C-alpha cells in the first residue's frame, strides 16, 4: 500500500549546506537540518506511492502543495479503466514527489489526531516507511502539538488527548520520563 524512496541522498543536503557556508565542509547529519529547518533540507527529495487509499485520504493529502507534486489516479468515467467508480468511494492511487521540509510539514497536519482517522493511519504508514530509509528524518515527522512542544492550536482537544500524544512520541524517541 505504501512505498517510499529517497530520490536524493543526505549527501546532497550536506553539499547544499556547504554552498551556504562558503564552501566549508559540513559534517552535520539530516537531524540538524530537520531540526533547524534550514534551506538545505529541501534538497532531500522523496518519492512516495500510495496504492488503494480512500479517495477522502487522497483529498486530505492533496491540500498540501508547497514543496509537493501530487499524482492521483483518475476516477473520470471516460478515462478510468473500470468505467469510473463512484469517485467519493473508490480507492485511488496517489504518488507524491516532495522534499523533506514538505514531508515534515505534512506530518504536522496529518499525524494530528484531529485529522480523519484514515488519514492519520496512512500518514503513520508513510512515517514508518520513511523511518526504515532514514530514521533521523522520520523523527521530525510529528503532529503539530509535539512539534510545538505541547501547544495544540486546535480549538478542541483530540482523542487520545494531548498528554498521551506527547508521551507516545517521547517514548518513540527514547525520551521517556
């Protein structure tokens, strides 16, 4: 259902950082650029494919467009091989070409438990696959409340609740209190 492939490598991020530092050698890993969100992070490009995701989840993801190109299978009756199923119910294939900054930003909204449960599930699968390829980058894919160190901008608290979400991500990162 989810495949993730880095198109560029963290070496390109270091090269981009070196240019911004007037040619000085940069040894920092992705973790530094993800934490600081400096421009070299945008040199880290990813290809993500989602197969058979609910149309609704695809619509939620396509709302994010800065640093992302989306490619979604059509449900038009005149172009779809199955004659065009009901577009609001049919699963779709959805691919994204995006940079690491966009991936972090996507996580901030779509890992939030105020997002639709199906979208959170798909985003957690994406995060898990990114972690398999680059654990340092995946560590920075967090919901907004974790990103903001306990501040939730939503008007109503999510279920499971702010405290539980914060504990869960701290435990994942090995910062268990």
